[in-house]
């Protein structure tokens, strides 16, 4: 089911407050991961921090985040939200619904990535809320940081081999899900683009019929403070927009 009037462009939307948990490397923040078919954007609305990224073209980068900054990263970019002081962001996600369907892959160690069952177990949370959920999210984050540190160290030494190997492992891991993603894309982002094309065709002919169907919709977060990949997540559980992450 797709909303009769989805968010612009079929995007996904959520709000994040960065985790304050300190990892083994002394950094407070989220779980490093990448997306395989979605560009993600952080619109910073409060506090300060950074996003650490790993990519083949750019190596390791750290982009400062403060109110007013928009930072975005394309598929294949490993990203890790780092909390400085009360960092809060609104997340805009290309292809709403795909990340929640498994398009986001954690930087777990290679032996976990090589075993789909082991990966699913490591990525899942034991509960949606409460102490068990928090403990599971921290454990998941720490395992992702373990794999991330290896990738970052290799890039610092001029070796992008481990990052490329991780990207290839991630692609193998999600391959069985891609047909489902294609359907979400057709019903979401592609359908939104095709509606625009149809409207342009109508306007070319002077046909304004679709304007009479205009209206307003509104919605508030349907889940607050969930344990997302990067931080505590307020989400809109609307079809085609933002559903709970796969495994959560």
C-alpha cells in the first residue's frame, strides 16, 4: 500500500538524536553502516557533532555538523554519526522504505557479513523499547565499530581493499532482497517522478484538472525514541515513508 499523497519525491523522513554512548575508540555516536541504493541527508537542527565517512574516492573524512548544515552521502559511503553536544538531525532518505527493507548494512566484521543468519542475528534487537533494546543497540553499535576501525585504519594506510571487500560483501548479503526493493522503488520514487511527468504533459495542453485534486495532509511521529542505526529515532510509520528498520 502506498499513500495517496506521499512525501515529495517518495522520500523517507525521520528525526535522530545522536547516541551518547562511548565506543571502544572513545567516540560517542552511532553504528557505522552504508546504503546500497539510497542517498541519505542530515539536516542539522540542533547541537553539534560530526559525521565520519569512508569512501573509495575520498578515503576518511570528518564533516562538522551544526545547525543549518546539510550533509549528504551517496550509496557505498560508510557513515558514522558522532555526537559532540546534543546533536539532532532530520534525516531525508532517497527511496523511502528501502533502508527499512534492508538497504542499510552495518560494518560488522567479515565473518559476520559472510553468514546471512549471523548477520541477521547481530543486526536484530531483542525488543523495541526498554533496557533490553538499549543493550542490544549498544552491542550492535560496538560490533559495527569493530569492523569500521579496520576499514578506517586500512584507508589511512592507503589501502582501500578492505572497504571494497566490505562493499562487495554487503552487495552479496542483500542480493536476495533486491526484487522487493525494486517494487518499493516503482511504487514510491519512480511513481512520484512519473506523476510529475503526467502533470507536465497536462499543463502543456492547458489541462489543469489535477489542480482540483490538491489538498493538505499532516502527520506526527508514530514512534519516538526508537533505537535506530545512528541514534534515538522519531519516525513516521506511514506506508512508503518510514517504517521500522529491518531487524528492529
